[in-house]
C-alpha cells in the first residue's frame, strides 16, 4: 500500500544558515545514515576548495528506517540528471524516499514502497527509476522494480518482481548506462553480472546473465563507448563492453591491486582514471583507462585511510575536482583533490557519520 509523507523544511537556525551562506557553496555532498531508529540524509555544503560543512545537525529524516548495519551495496542514494530530486532507500522499511533538492538542504516529497524487500540500490535516468531489492537476505527473492518519475518527483510503478539469476544471489548494485537503455546488476555471491535491456517506455527485460572475470563483482560505473568497469572483492577490477542488445564482452581483467576486499568504484569525468576502495585494507587504489577500455593499475595505494577505517562508498563532485570517500570504521567522510595525473591530495575530513551509513553522492 502506497503511503506518502510530506515534511516542510522550516527556517534554519540563524547560526547554521549564516555559516552556510558565508561558506560560498560550490556544491553539496550527501550520505545516508541507514539508522534502524529513523533513517536520515546527511547534507554537506561543498566549498570551492573541496571542504565540507554540515548543513543541518541531525540530518533530514527520510520517513523510513534503515537496518543499522552494513548493506554490502553501492548506490543507496541517487540524484536525477537535472539535480532536482534525490532518491534514497530505506532498507529496514522496504521503501524509497523522494526529496526535492533545495539550495541549502532537502524537502521530503513522498515515501513509496520499493515493491520488494530490503532495497539496497537505486538508479535514475530519463525520468525512470529502478530499485534493487535484496530480498534473499530476508527470506524473499532478489529482484528489481521500475517506476516512472513525474515532474514533481512522484513515483508511479512500471514493473516489479523482475528476478535476478537466482533467489538469493547477494545483489550489490543496479545502474543505468548513460543512454538509459541498459541496466546492470552485480551479484557478489554467484559471481554473475546481470544485464537488462530497457525499452522506450522504461520497461526492463531480462536478465542476460554473464560470469564475472573474478570473484565477487561489486560496484561499477559506466564509461564512454559502451564500456563498464567493475570492482571485485578478490582485490581487482575488470572492464567490459556492453551492446545495446544486452550482451557483455570482457575487455580486460581481472587487474589485481594487491589489496583486500575491493568494493566500490568510480570514474573520472574524462574516463581516464578509475578509483576503487579496498575495505579490508583501509585504502583506495587507482587505475588508468585506455581509449579501448583497457584497465592498468596506476597506484595500488592512491589514498591511505588506515587499516581500521573501512572505506566504502565513493563519489566525485560534478566539477570533477574532488573525490569523497565514506569510511564506516572511522565514522567519517574524507575528501581529496584530483590532480591531472590521477593522484589524490587530502583536503577535508568530517566526523560524526554513523557507522551504519551507506550511500554517497556529490554534486
């Protein structure tokens, strides 16, 4: 049963509003607490130098609940291409929250059922949103569900119950390609990659199932020229070409980095570099990307956050100047400037993030 919850965001405390105004915001960074007693979205104002300031202590309530623990996922929050709406999963209450993006925060539009159990990832493109439900972890089935997104942010169900390669496959992420006609889901338990085709009405078909180049396909990002880059728990990353018909062909990999539990992956705006976080090692590795999509290890330790930091979600700012990493072990978000050679330099650290936090996105 669909339920809606509307929250009007009032006037900020004068001291907070003044600090944000004086901060000369160039963008924002968002993360999700995934708290079991009430999920919230943390919003940080981003300055030109990459530093962050919390917009509202306590965050913006989602109207749902998280699980209070790690979800082993990538893509818990997403923003539409026009930067109008932010979408977030509520894994504990099987729902999706829709927020309107404001200059200094968020306004909750509605909360909708995820049409499955234990949502862990979502993606939006061309006014269509898909959510990945990890139902197998709660005695249900793993599936994806699609929704149409209206001009005011309201969600209307399009299709639900599209199963993956099995009922309990450890699904990690769902994401559209840049054209919005392909969806990919990674299955870390079965070592499979699912490819769905999406028609002009937003209806997905499939999946076509392909074996991963290495154990534990996890996070991924689409690049240019029909290429996709996938991190692997085995301590590696691989690249593939994806056809419009939904076929997958390996380009390179697995390319090892000598680190442990390689999970999340992001690309530079020009598609010259990829970075992965190594949760088990407490660091991030970098790769170069050739024109044909071939990966080469650039730096096994591009950023070292400490062995107990547990880096997870990663995001790059819209201006492509900064990369941000959520570290669940040290309850922080760390920011780095990106040099032209792909090297990273620390610029900011914000503390006080819940250890259960999931999802990270920047604009």
